[in-house]
C-alpha cells in the first residue's frame, strides 16, 4: 500500500498528493507518469509525475476531479493509502541544452510542466513559460513555475488575472520577437496542444506535446491510446507520452478521445448515486 503523506487542495477540484513510493522516487524523471489505483477493485488511471524527493522516497501527483476514479481519489485523506502506484512509466522528456525553450501549460498541466521547466533550466536553457487558466480562482503553482523560469507569462480566458486571452497569443508573439527560440513544449487539454502546434508551424520551431489525456491502461496492452504520428500508429503510454506536435493527427486523436464518453458518464453517475445513498444511510443511522 502506498500512503498519502501530504494532501493539498490547490483549487476546489484540483488536488496535490505526495505519496510514499521510494522505488518510484528513485527512478522518476520529468515527463513520466504513474499508474494509480484508489482501491483494489478500482480503475487504473495514469497520472503524470509532478515532483519527487529521492531522499524522502516520495512522489507528487496532481489531478483534477473529472470522472469516477478521480472523484474517488479526492475522498482520500492524509494517512490513507492507494492500492497501487506503479511506475515510473513512459519515456522521459528529452532534456538538452537547446538554447531558448518556451514551456506552455494549460490548467492543471502546470504540475506537469514544472519539473520539465526545472530540468531544462538546470541543463542551461533559457526558459520562458506561459501558463493559462480559465479564471483567477483556478490559478495554482505560479510561484513554483516562476522559480524555474527566466520569464513567466500568465493568461486567463476571462482576464481576471494576468493577461486576458489564450496561451497561443503570447506564444505567437514570443516566436515573432524571439528568433532564437529552438523548442516549444506544450502540455494541457488536447485542443490547446493542437492549436499551440499549429501556431508554431509557420516558424518551423519543433513543438513537443504530451498526449497523456488519451491514455487508459498505461501498459500498452489495451490499445486505447493509439495515436497517428507521421502516418504511423504509435502507443502513447510506451512510445510517448511526448510526441512532435507537428506530426500528430489531431482530428483523429480528438475523435478517439470521445470514444468512451458515454461509459465514463454512466460510471460517474453510478458512483455519485452510491455516494448519496451512503451519505443518506449515515444520516439516518
């Protein structure tokens, strides 16, 4: 069992767990993920490694309540344990001294970009980061990302904090004014990664995206994470999760991402119904 030694609610529905997992902590690298099970009968889900402490033997993950399993995870407290915490899995992000790198993160993917930006900075790169949220009340880890970046731009869709607009707008401006940018790393919702990749095409700047959103089993056996890259079928969990965003078939990826929407909706509704029944029984006891 893997004990939760720290829990932090970053927003009402985004949570940070620090898990006691020495074997995973010893090997974790930026860009990799773990497979988590809330209980022995639960669903396996992939969560990207947000941080690690090799000496303490802990690994941090950040997740947003979206479906049944993430809502179940959100009910756990400090001192509770997970049934499984397997990893690190996937290929780590390529870290070299490229020169100037722009790191773009949307929503709770901030937690994914922080260790990548940190590794790039330690490798000698000049790191310019862009973080985007829908509104101010969803902003978290700004200080962390600023601390591993030479420059940070914050955007919100509604203009309630930072610059109003989408992350693609400052990205385009940076590419226009900073001809020395050698690489862009964009992580977040699939649509965001698609448009970041389209934004960089005219500038010829290699753009790396993390396709974690389409992963299911995380072992390469279920085939659910198939993605077309340069016309070839690849598996996100074993060949990625990082891919060249200019080579991804985004329309196919978005269509495949909707495959299990109905099953996910039914599972969430059943879980919420069970929670209501349990609460009602508790009140009447």
